[in-house]
C-alpha cells in the first residue's frame, strides 16, 4: 500500500489550523472564567456571601470535569473532548475512554476526527438550548478499531434531537457503522470503525 505523504506546506497549514483552534479554545476559556470571577467579585463587593456558593461550586465542578478529560490516555481524544466542551458553553461533555489495546496512530486520529465532527455538530445544536445539554460519551480504542457511544436523554429536549442519522450517513462512505437503540430513558447511539484487513 503506497500512501502519499502530505507535503510540507499541507503539514504547516494543518498545524496552523490546530494552533488557531487552540487559541480560540483559550480565548473562550479565559472569557468564561473571567465571567465567573467577576460574578464572585461582585457578590463579595455587595456582601452577598450567600450567593457565592453557586458560582464557586460551578467552577469546582467544571475543573473536575476538565481534569478527568485531561487524564484520558489518548492525547488526541483528550484534546478533542476538552476543547469542544470549552468551545460550547451549553454543552457539558462527560467522557470515558478505554484503550482495550494500544491503538494505531491512524485509528486514534480517525476516532479524534470523527469525535471532533460529532461534538461540533452537537455543540452547535446546544447553542439553541436554554439549559445545558449533557452528553455522556463512552470511547473504546483497539489496535485496529474504535467504538464511540453516547446517550441522548429523553428528559432533555428529546423532541429536538440533533440529526444523528444524517450525520452518520455522511460518514458511512468512510466505513463508519452507526446504530441507534430506543430505550425508555432516551436513545443510545454508537458508531464503530474497523480497519479492513
């Protein structure tokens, strides 16, 4: 199998794009953090100490979630999950990632690419919501395959579900298999990709 290596210019453009995305994530994070700090500062200036607990608890919960995301073994998956969570304030991602065996670089990058696209779609959808949208992700990486599952809760905006079916169809030509299963509490989705030998 003869794969063409990307040109030096293509690599530089991809690196620039990653850096621009990272800078945007940092800007968003700084902006959100400053909003919380200003709220805490205002309450303390007005001596409304009873109102301080809410913003402080929010900061603690967010820091815990981000610490969990940073601890994901795959740095690519960790970056994608953490950066999309920060970029979309109305999206609250909770993710677990298991490496059943060490994935190849191509499997890890394909999973990261797919997850990036999925979280961008759900993140854009979350911007139309009035309450935070929780998305629980389960990611499993093998040497030559991966599976990503998520649950869409019936109690949360079930009548306004992102078009996961259309999204899955767009990825199908690349060998992505998507399944969905209706449950009492909501809908379970999963996508799977395996390198064909």
